[in-house]
């Protein structure tokens, strides 16, 4: 389940695969989020969290997504090249931003920039586990190249939704706290 990413956790349709990334940013003293949209489950959950915390959220895709009616959710349409949404997110994400994605290489780039990264199922990417995730991804790619049929990720469950909401709430509060600690008094 993917599309092109930036903050509206998947839920994109029409045969496009979208990615979603969420990043917490401060701009003009207003909270903001960046997101990539690759059809991940959780778009509604991200919108709810963004609304609760008054965070502007950016949905980044290469088209095919209906804009949200929520004034806090902004749609960013990038060109139709393969990694354009990822590149936009990488160029705009900052330390303490949050990226919601199932895209392991994108999560790695975000972590390298000091941002936080989480999957739509609530699993967090960290400096301690990103190497294993990348190695596993490469190994599974090699297995598929050899003709093995592999299964995709399990369906998004109620447990995943609950785990994601709980972790996102925690991570947003933590990121806001980190941002506020860096402000000059």
C-alpha cells in the first residue's frame, strides 16, 4: 500500500500507490507536519492528531489525491518521477520532524537528518533498527529476484491503528517538547 508520501497516512485510491509522511515543523510560530502519501492506512488518524495539536500537515504526492477539507492539511503535488515525493520530504524535513512511512530508505534519510520516523502500524524506526530493516528489505528483494513468491505486509488491523495512535500522540508531544526546549527564553 503505497503512493507518494507526506502526511496523510495511506488511504489513497484509484490504483495509485501513495506514501505518507508526517513531519512536525514550526513555521511562523505555527506547528506544521510534513507527510508523504503512498496509500498507507492512517490518513484520518494523522489528520485527527494534527487537528488536536493544531499542526499544519503536508500531504506530498504526484497526483491523484483529493485535497482534504481540513485547513491544517496542505496538499503538495510533485512531478511524476519515481522518488519525487521522497526527495521533497528529504529536502524539507528537519530535526524533530516526524515522518510517517513504510518506506525504509526514506525513513533512513529522515533519521540521518535528526527527524523521527514511524510506520503506519505504529512501529518506530530508530538508529538501532534501521540497519536491520534495510538489510531485510535488500534480502527480500534478492529472494523475489530469484522468483520466490513472498507475501506483502499483513493487513492494517485495529491493533495497528491503536498502536499507531498511541505512539503518534507520544511522539508528537515529545517532538513539541524538544522544539520548545530549543527556543531562546
